[in-house]
C-alpha cells in the first residue's frame, strides 16, 4: 500500500446538471512532477472533476470513479453516469491526462504532443511512471474529497476506467489497494499488451500513413524528417509516442512498477474485477482481456457483439445502444448488490 497522496486544492466550483441529476463541477489541482517543465506540469496537475450524488442522497451511498481514454472528455461518461446515479450509486468523474481540461492547450489533441516535444520532455519510463503514479494518487485524493464534501463513497467504492482509463484505474486498484471493485471497459490491466494493441493499430488511430509509422518504429528518430514533411511537428510527436508504446509493449524494465497486471495476484477474492470487451476490438482483443482478467482471484468478462474499441464511426450495429449506454447498463449490473 502506498503512502497517502497529498489532498486536492479546489480552484473553482459550480453547480451542474448531468442529465436530470444535480451535481457539482470542480476545477482541482494536485501538484505532481510529470515532465520537469513548470508550465506543462501545472497544466497536467490541474483537472476537472464532477461529483453527482445518487438519487435519494443516501448518506452511505457507494461511489464510482470514472476515467476515460486519451483525448476523451468527461462528457462521454454522461450516459453511464446517469444510469448509475439513478441506480443509487454516486459518481465521481475525473479528467484523464491529455483529455478534457487536463491538457497543455485547448486545440486538437495533436497539439499536446507538440507541447511535450517543445518542453523537452522525454517520452520514456520516468514519464510513464510519473503519469501513472500521479493519476493513482489523484484517484485516492478525489474519492476522499467526494466523501468529505458530498458523503459519497463512505460504504463501497468502485473504479471504472475506459481504455487508457482502465489501465490507470487498474494500477490504483491492484497496486495501491484503492477501491473495492474494478470495472474496466475496452481495455485490460496489462500495460505491455495494451501498448502492443495500440502500436498495431497506430496508423488507423493517428491518421499517419502506415509506411511512415513502420519507418518510425524501425528507424527511430531518423524517420522524423519524413514524418515532419507529412504532418509537421504533430506527426513527429505522434511517432515519438508510437516509439514509447513500442518500448512499453516489450515489457521488462520499461513497465516495472506500473504494470497493473504484475500486482493482480495480490488482490483478494473479495475485491472483484469485471471487464467489458468488444468482440472486434483490435486494441484490447477478447482473448487478451480474458487472459488478463484471469490474473484476479475474482473476475468476469462480458463481450459486446460487434463492438470495436468503442463504436467506430459507422460501425455501430443496427439497433445497438451507444457504447456509453451499454457501459452504464453493464456497470449497474455489476454493482446491483451495492444497492
């Protein structure tokens, strides 16, 4: 169990509505040395959070924290949050690094990679460790804040993460003992496996031509010249990120201390881990999700027919609910015994 993290500082608070439910939106700050660049570290240490008490305002209501994937704002969690709040569970939404308001700027996501490069930040194991450790501490601190200010989470707490958010939540759960239940969607707790899945699909998700990505992985920084001609500094930043993923995908020292799967065996059977997998997910294939889930003493995997890494544009089967709605219904089922 790690040392308790420093508390969060409230920079701003205002009432909000999440669907038909009332909540409070906060702008929070918890200082953490992510890169060594003061301005960039301040941007990554400042984040949004939304706390929504459950219907009935139970004083002992359980709480669920939400972390989305890279570049996905908290608003994507609204349908799932509404379902949980209606079921009597308090919700704590939180910005993931490089998503929502937790970014160096407010332009396209590619600008974040440019900002990292311009700051001199090196995308290597210390950077990954800083991000994972920082968010694990944030989860602990924000859940404690939500309990103190709103009374949610005094009973049970669950951590829910989607894609990259699944990795971050899994580390806090397995390594640091945060939460009583883990819910992971279109992701799993194996850092090398998730990294390999992203590398294999990097051209599709980054928009870079596949030959440029392949050259960037094979030739290293030499390929940055060609990438710059194709897409400027954003393309160079994307290739640097791809090379980081490639190193993480090889495991070993690169993921020591931050691979959630390495700590899964120490999670007792009373702390269950449940996963929602997409039948067609190329980043977190069903077989890989099942293998990772098996590392926990108590676990389950539910597979959504036709689902990729979220619903791809135009890839949602006719009549199927949105991914976010399916996520909410699944989460409610796995927390029904907390009602």
